[in-house]
C-alpha cells in the first residue's frame, strides 16, 4: 500500500529565509485534503481525527464510494482557518492512516 503527498504552496508563501518560512507558517490558511482509501467503516472517523486532535472542525467533509466495485472511498476534507504548520501536520497524519492510499493537499492563503 503506497501513500503519496502533494503539497502546493502558492507563490511567495514559502520564503528563502528561516524568518520568511516562520511568517508563512504562522499565517492563517485554508487547506483542502483529497483522500483516497479503502472503503472501510472506520475510515471516515480516522480521517477526521487529526483535525479534531488540533481542536479544528472541518468546514467541509464529503465522501463517496468510487471504483466500480465500491472498494474505494474518495474523501474531500476542507479546514479553514488554520496555520500552515497545522495544515502540514494534518497532511502528515492523514498519510499515516491505515487504509489511506493517497493524500493530495492544497494550501492557500485565506484571502485567496
């Protein structure tokens, strides 16, 4: 079972210096996570858990069974506002969930 992560930071959000990176990571962002995993009854609860542990409530949670035989679930999870650091922590936690095969993470400034 392979897991991948795509992390997109808008131009200018990742600085060349440590100070710029710290400023970008402290700013409020909105994050969209697209998760593909095995159709398992406990998967949705496990997907929401990393956000809940940080005291965050998703602004959107949508799940659908895909793949002709229903063996796969696609989940869209949106969280806003949160810090870029928390968005990264959620992405890392999602990648480690049993049954998750792929996580695509898009992070945007809240003003976008």
